[in-house]
């Protein structure tokens, strides 16, 4: 499950601010990439690939209409991940007034770090810093305290629309600094309390 329109800086950059609610959409397990496993995309997918680093949550138990004060107890683990976006495909779909899941939901579009068990004494999800670098240059720096909706509120809002199930994975949105990737780039994402993970974008495949 991906959440959109949750970061003040990213929303200003893309003019997507929504004070009344957050956008979200689903992805399937075929789309995930894993730590250290370099990836290549199909030549059919598009020509303009962008990185978006996000904090990612693993839901540990079933819940519906979860109140803010209980929401963190539904999180089993946390990590950082990439939400890769085909920006050219996204632009065409938006312009045509179509849903734009295809620009997000393609194989290997969501490389993930290793999940770290969540305990409130060791990870403060309301004040968690993380970053994304490409070829050694930091492009994105974020902290969950800058989200429009806190992690607690996000879990509540999602559980009002859908019953959250054990094993659900929630991407929480990206800060400013998203940018293009080309074959040969090495992407590194990092959070001091969770770890550092990197991948190389390989040449496209047929």
C-alpha cells in the first residue's frame, strides 16, 4: 500500500497538497526488490525513472478503525524503501485523466531494506530521519516529523478505509528531492536506526 500527498516539501514541489486527506493505492508482491539485489527494468516500461525514498511499515496484526493512541501497536517492523516512479508514464496518464498506478506498479518498482523489529524504545517513528543518495551524492533528506499526517494518524486513516491485515506493507510517502535515475547509477538509502541499503540500476532488459 502506497500513500501519497503526505509530505509538505514534496507536495509543494509537485503541487499536490491535499489538506483533507491522503491518496493511496495498492501494489502486489511481484513488484518488490530486496536488499543487495541489483535490478533492471523492461525497455517497455518508460524512459524517465525517478527515485523516491520512503519509510516503510510492516503491519503486525489485524485492525479496523484504529484510534491514534493505539495505532503504533499495530506496527511490527519498519524499514526504508524506494518507490520507483516512471515519471513520463505518470505524466501521460495524468494528462489523459487516467489512473496512474502503472507508473508505480511495475516489476521491481519497490526495492526494500531489511525489516527491523519496531519497539517504541528504540525507534521513534514520529521523529525518524532517512535519506537517499545516488552515486555518493545525497538527493533526499527526510524526517517523519515533517509529514503532513503523523504515522499514528496515517494508520488510523488507512484503517478507516480498509481492514489492515498482518503482513500488509505501508509506504508512507517521500520528501522533496526526487530525481532521475539512469543505468549504471547506484542508489543508497539509509536511516541511522534502521540501516543502509544500496542497489545498482542495470541496463534495461527486453
